[in-house]
C-alpha cells in the first residue's frame, strides 16, 4: 500500500480535543498483491478478492478489496492520530456501503463527535471514500485516553 505521511508527533492531548474536531487526512492505496497477502493473513480466500473472472461473473468490474481491509485502514487513520501510547480503542463498529478496488486510494476522514471528561473518552465518526469521492465504509470508534 502506498502510504500517506505518518506523524511523528506524540498524538493529541485529551484536554485539547473538542467535539467537531477533524482528524488529519489519511490515505492508503492497496494493491492486488496486497489483497492476496491479506487473504492469507485473514484466511479469507473468497475468489472475488483475487480472481478477476470470478469477480466479473459476480457483477463487479474486477476484484474488490476485503471489507475488513478497508476497516483496518480506517482504524489506522485513528491510531496515526492517537497512537496506542496515547489512547486505546475501547469500542468500534463498521458498516460497508459499497466495494473498494485495488489500485484506488482509500481516503479516510474522521470527526470527534463527543468528548466525555469523566471517562476520558472521545467518540469518533469515520468515513472511507474511494478515488471518485463515493463513500465505501463508515465506522465509529471510542477512544479512552490515558
């Protein structure tokens, strides 16, 4: 995957976070070879992820990314912003809206939707879009800051 720059900053301070705050832009571009590697790591050998003819017969224009891979990229956007030494992911959910394709950028964005001072947690809404700007995946994450 081609990577967007990863910050070397230690991450946000809980006291400085506000509802409505945007996460920094984050982008990855999975390749077909990485889909095969991901299939091996996940033990998910559904042919739609690596066999072009199968994917076309299934109604796709070609092989598609694993939904879990797009979800993992969304979570990378979170941990690039607030790494594990700063905050832990304590809850998450995901909804797949449409397929994403290898060779196309997955562009991640996120917004802080709530901050809970008493628990030192923040809630995030995340979105992944493809290169045309169509939303492919939505997720929510709750982080607990140390």
